[in-house]
């Protein structure tokens, strides 16, 4: 088969490409360039998805493609990435929400514009593969592609892929879905890839420095749930629901961010019990394997990547909205974040958290 592989310069996508090449497929490596270049005042640190380290990652991907023996192409998506991911990220934070840039990037850029522009560049391929730890299978009985968790529970990345459409999943391949991270690093060494021990990118922006692109937010009050002013914050973009550290206030007891009040430009804090809630509404729900859902059903729901999924009743509303009610209260349900529904290891769907009800 003819397969294009999205290569990031890291160990996962490098091994994915090597496995497909070894299996006899006609493989082409592609990397999206998203950093526009230019000097920064950032100290040297670990790479993020966005930042000057992008240039080094492209160099790594180029070298790995040569080692594997596959054609390689760099696709410039700096404008598309800024519009679809960076501007969206800033707008959401300034609106007091906590967006998930990885899900947005996968849906709109990596499995969207990158695939489109790769075809437009003259590269012919049937499937688009990445190094995600997830699985995709076609279910004949349902007539659709199923997105499933990866074998490695600690590395499973199905959460980040929950907004992909059936069209995107039909041409997607995840060669690492049945391997653990340790197995992948071992294969990288066996293939002779010098990125076998390369550290993983842990941040969205390089070293966590949102100053690379974030717009300034005005300081304002830190208030408790009764409206009492406890201190001053440095801008609402630096805070998210559930946050405990870095609040800059002292009350003789641990305090957590309970909400962001955009109208008052205030960060609302409270005790730990006040951060728990059981119910919320969602928008933009993508029903991957469930078709046109109309009746309430029970599933396991994950409200952020590292959240231990918990059982909830999901009630479809009008359009692509839904209401979620957990059987047990959950901590830090954050508007703007993504919630993903699971039936065992199958992703039923996912969407964006809108309003915490109670």
C-alpha cells in the first residue's frame, strides 16, 4: 500500500514509519512545519509542539527518513496552525475556558490540512499513518471505523483523536496501537534509529512558555465564592479550574480555582469540595461509532487526558449537544476542555465541555 507517515522527529512516528517500510509498503514521510522562525528570548529547555525546537525536530525527521530509506517532504503549515490552533487557543483562554490544543490540531491540522496539502503536493497515498498509541478497525456489522484505545494503558492516546471524522478514520493507520512504549524504544534501537532515547515533548508550547504566542490579559481580583476579594491575579489566561498552585493568595487553608468570571475579570477560588461537580453540558459532540444517538445511555467518560474515566449518564440534546451526569462527583470539570465517552476500549464519541451544571 502507499502510505504517508506524519513524522515529528520523535521515536514514535519514526518507528511507525520503519515498521511500515519493513512490512513492504510504499512509505513517504511528511512533516508539518508550524514554527515561523525568528529569534526568541526563551532559555534552552525541553521541546514543545510549538517553538524554535520545531527546526531541530524537522532535521531529526529528515535524518530518520534517510536512515529508513524513504522519501521525505516538509509541508509548510505555519499560517494554518496559527489560525486553527494558536488563535483558537488564545481566544478560548481569554474567554475563561481551558482548550485542548492537541485535539484541535489533530482534527483540523494533522489529519485535516496536512493530509490535504500532502496530496496537493503530488504525493499519492491511500493511508495516513502517525505514531499515536491508538487503534482503528473497520466494523463490518456497523459499517463504520472504530477508534479504540492503544494496548499501552499508560500511553493510550485515543482521547486526543476523539474528534476525528469517519472519513479521517477510514484513511488513518496507527502502527503502534498494539505495542507498549518500552517495546517501541526497543524497536527503535533495533532499527538503528538515533532517536530511540529522545525525550518526549511534554508541553504544547516550548518549555511551557505561552509568551511565544499568547495575548496579554489584564490583572484582576482573586475572589472567593462569596465575592470577597482575597488578592490579585496576573491575568485569567494563567489559571484553570482545579488549579491549586500559583494563586498568589493565602487563606490559612488550601484554595483551588473554582471558576473564571470573565465579566468581572476575576479568578474565583474555594475549598477543594467546591471544585467537585456531577453534571455538565457539551457541544460539538462527534459520535464516532454510535451513529445518530437520540436516547440516553450509560458510558465511561473522561474529562481530561489524565482523568480516570468514570461512569455517567449521557443524554443527547438538540443538534450536537449533550448533557452528562456522573454517578459520582468529579473534580475540576473545565469548560473548554474535551470530554470523551468510552464503551470498554471503544471510543463512542467526544466533544467540548460547555457549562458545569452542578
